[in-house]
C-alpha cells in the first residue's frame, strides 16, 4: 500500500492555492486576513478527490517502475501489471501485490520503497476486498481466493431492503493452517 500516494505526486499544470487554517499562518498572513485579504499558499502536491490526481499518480508510479527495470504487461485505467526478474507486480491505484521468489521480492520491494513511502510489506492475506488463504491439496499447494466478507456485506445491504435471505456455500477443499508461514 503506497501511503498517501497522491500526496507523493508533484503537482503539474495550472497552479492551485489553498487557505491555511489559522494555526498554520504566519504573522504576515494574519495581518493580510485582518485587512480583508485571503492568505493562500500554492499546493505543490495533488490531493485525493481532485480531478486528474489519480492519473498523475499513476504516471509517476509507472515512470518510476520502468526506471527500476519493470516492464508493463497490461494497463487499464486504474490498474497495471508489471514483470521483472521472475516476479509479477499488480498495481490498483495505490495498492500493490507482488509475487515471486522470496529473496527477489524482498530486493525489489526495497528498491520501490527507496522512491516511495509504503506501508510495511506483509504476507498476502487481504487485497482489494478478497481474502487469500494457502491451501493443502492432495499432492500440491494452492491458494484460495474468497470474497466472503464482501458477499456478506452485499447480502446485508440486500436484506435491509428485501428482507432475510439464506446464503448457502459449499467448500470444495479444506484449509490447512500449517501452510500459512506468516
């Protein structure tokens, strides 16, 4: 997760100004305010909710990843998939997931964190509304992807308007918690 991604993005285009709250104003700004003026400062970073902010963030991140040697495989309006050294990196706005050999992943994440502020990387468990669980299959390991929490949220919203419903699920494999190395 890239922390405050848009705030890491230098502003481009027409200048935008903001009025500071009183506790952040200089004496000169206070004097201007008392004289009927509006003390403002230029914004040098994008804010969440501004039109175009996400595009500028996505372009900044894309250029940085390409500079680091990542190759873009797929691009959509909000998401991109990259490959480098046998690893895959999926980005959706300011959330990312990287898979590959552990030591290579550690090194690649370190390089990304030199350029951007991110939350501390963690083993995959929840990402974009999905839950990921390591599974034990006969003779193999696997990964289950579930949207159970999201489904429960949708059912609860539906029940608010339509009344109670019965939710039936049929698990096809059993989860082996011993495979979770986190």
